[in-house]
C-alpha cells in the first residue's frame, strides 16, 4: 500500500497538519527570511514544502512526473491543497522541473526525490552560502544522490540530520518497518527465527522491533560469522558497498539459511545471482541502488514528517552558523 495524494484523504490532512505543527514547535524550527527550494510531492512527502512555509520560509516547490508517486500535476495539487489548509499557500511557488531562478536565491535546497540527482549543473546556480539538506545521517550518504565534488568545489555546505536525536526520533520506526517488510513478503514474524545481517547503527532498532513483534532475532555484522540454522528469514541491512552482493556471498546465505526468505531492507544485491543461488527474495522489485527496500511512508505520515522537519532544522543550524555539538541534530558531510 502506498499513500494516496492528500486530496483524496481528508482525514490524513488533519493528521499531517497536527504532526507538522507539533514537530516545528519541538524543534523550534525557524526558517524566517530564508528561501527553501524543495519538491512538490504526494502523500506524506507533500509535507516538506508546507513545513518550511509554516516555519517562515519562502518556498519554491519543484515537481516532475514519477512512475510510483504520481504526476507533476498530482504533486503540485497535493502540496498546494495541504498548504491551503495550513494557511501558507501564498508562501509557496511551483514549477515543473527545477527553476534556475529559484536556485539563484536559494538558502536551503533539500535532497528530495523529485530533485535528485542534484548534479553539477544544478549546484552551479546555488549561492555560495546555500546549504543542501540531507534527509538522512551523514554515514548513510549515497554517491548517486548528488555531486559531492561539485559541492566541495563551490564551497556548498551539506547538512546531515541526526535521526536518533530525541527531537527527531526516526530510527525507532526502523523496527516496525522491517516487520512490515517481512509481512509484505508473506512472513508473519511472531514465533519465527530471523537472522539479521547488519553492520550499521540500524542494528539495535531492527532487533528490538523484531523481538517486540514476537520473533527470535539474532544479529550478525557480516555474512561470514552467520551460523547455519533453521532460519525463517534473513533480514539484510548491510551498508551499501561499491558492488552489490554477488554469487559467492549469496550462495553462503543460501547454505546457512536454506529455504529462508531473504528480505532486502538495505544494501544492494545482484538479483540474478540471488535467483541462481535459489534464494527467495523480497521485495520483488529491485530498490534503487543504495536505497531501502521499503519506505518509511508505509508506516504513515509521522516518520516522514519527523525526518523532513529534522532535516530542515539541521540545515537551518548549519546555515545560521549555530553550534553543532556531537550529539546535536546537525552535522556536516
């Protein structure tokens, strides 16, 4: 199930608006006198532009057609409707495609799906003081999302958000999200045995979520130490590497968890090699390189709103030159 555009879910709009205002208050998000360039989007992702506008920014929202998340027109209509309900429609302008005029006056550019990839040709229009807001932690950086070297060449700062900060608190949703992924793959996790392959900070949250759902979950930080057993599922959450997991690694998983479902939560897989190894793989459709196999919006709008608002706060902190303590909301990539 994917979220429908906001215009077809009146109850969702009220829920989103309440969550957005609460998160702005918690974060003390203040984007007054700033120009934010972001995406126009459908469902929970329509919140990004509206959060920025409620927080005082002048916003330009860019739209484009997508295969799975509606057309450019759908995105503009959904974002405009949510902005109208929030009373900030006048603060948001729209374009189909990325407006170079908007980039020229941009304070914060979000690394949103309908803007990616952010290429050198886009970055060259940004003012030197502009900040790119990442919707993830610095260690999760994917080289395909934007041209890092172009940012370095022009001195454009890149703000990452601490998703584990208590005022953002997105990581606690990872456990329920992996349970949803397994259930989508026709595995009810209660009383099941799940091997979790995870080498990153997702690990504790995934284990906790599986255990709360009634599974017996065991953590392995790589395939090699994973012991052979009667596993019902192997949850893959390995940090993406230069190359996807190949035949040798996938054969090892097949030997140590015969008949188990291999759930691709995060980390790239050579799907042809997985099929040759006899593995049952979920999801059926390959995620984009370096992307997760299931999106947070499967759990409703709350985790998306927390992430978007937190990312905007991180960018605000960097743009205004506020302190960035190690355990704070913002860090520089």
